[in-house]
């Protein structure tokens, strides 16, 4: 299946979707764990799909959630040796258990429609019947508003080098700078309308729960 993989350059290991392991290990939390924790029951078990280096998983474990992380990159998972993890592609994941919460963050729902439906099916397979799926998407308004420019967060400089519309997709090239280290990441997220989102959720046996942020970047789904 065509996963619309990104591409990346820079020092250290680059994952199949173009992400730089060394860079992701440097990223600070930006409020995401707090959004997730506020949306789910206290102490609920959490399965994070595409957990990377544990930027969200570790803070959630610290506030009392039993966590399990899944990522296809063993180099990413090597950065969180103290937490339970599974090395696997999301599409093929079939664990012999279900969780109170399944988390699909990092805008992975903005993958191509076919891959998105596979991701959502994996969410449904692993969420308990009374559980909740928490998802993050690109701000729908971002597809029209994104522009080249520079943003500095702590020691990290992010430069959007280009952002070109291509049908439902936006072809983006981002450069990250930390000291004298430079990484690039090219990716092509898909815009998702509300009707398409609800239809894709339904195809996986899920129903839209509610929006967690005014920008509609974070939302929940529940087993239908």
C-alpha cells in the first residue's frame, strides 16, 4: 500500500517516513500530553500508535497511565527502553489485548485516505468497547494559511522552506536547526473534511466523539 512516505535528511538515523530520530528526541512537550490526560479517565491504559521517542508517552506514564508504545522504528523505541513498546507498523498491528485509550497523534490521521482507514481500523481493533480513541490532525485552516517562515522554540529553529498545494495534499518542506545540526523533512499531508472524517471513522466502526480544541486539531472517537 502506498503510504505517501515522507523523506528526510540530516545527522543520525532517518525513519522510513522521513523523521530524524536525534531531532525527535530533542523535541519538548507542547501541551499534547495535558490535552490527552484531560480527555481520558484517570489511570486508563493507553496504547500510543506511532509513539516515536516517547515525547507524549512518558509524561502520560508519569501521571499514572499504564502505557504501551508502538513504532516501526527500533531506533525511536531505543530512546524509551524503560517503557513497554512494540516494534511494528501500525497497519499490521494485532496485539492480544485492548486498551482503555488508543492514541493516534502527530497528525498521522492526515495520511492518504487508504492508509488513514487502515490506521483507524487498528485503533478500533485495540480500543476496549467502552474506551476512547484520541486523535490529532492538522488544523483544517492550516492548509490555507501555512506560509514559509521561521519559528524559534527554545533551542529549536523551524523553517518552512516551501508549502505547495497539490489537490487534497499540501507538499511541505521543513528545516529544523539545533545548534550546528540541520535536518529536513518533506511530507505531504492530506486535507480532511468533516464528512470524510466521519465516514472514515464509521468504516472502522468508530463514531466521532467531540472536539478537544477550538482549532479542531484534537478530537475523540468511540466504538460505534
